[in-house]
């Protein structure tokens, strides 16, 4: 088991934006990630209340990086022009205490 400090960066973005987000993370030093299909749970009233259109179809990215790279990768993602509009997505970080890789 590896005991080095890592961070899991989770990004939830509108469907179709994941590849560009992952490319920015790689450019900033991330070695890779996992993209999952997801679905938002907002209602039409939520979208009208907040003043912008929410898209139900989402992509979720899970990117594991060394703790020292978290800020660099997160900032590279945040600065993407495709993520500049409200309601396009969100990112959050979770400290990872341990992880294990499979195979040789």
C-alpha cells in the first residue's frame, strides 16, 4: 500500500466537456483519470430560479494526483474558457490517505 499524500480531484461538468478538462489536467501534470457518465438531479424550477439553464447529462472526472500538484491541476482546469459560464460544472478535492495499484 502506498502511504504518500494524494488528492482526488473530482470534476462534474456538462456532458461533452470531459475530454478537454482531462487534457488540461494532463498538461498541468496529471498522469490520467477516469471519466464516468452522470446525470444531474435539478428540476426545471431550479434552473429558472438560478437564472441559467442546467444540463442534466453530466461527465464526472476522477483524477488522482500527488498532493503537491493539486493546486496546479485544479487551476489549469478552472481557467478553461469552456468552464467560464455559470452552471457548467464544479470541482472539489478529497484527501486520499492510502491507495493500492493492481497488477505488476
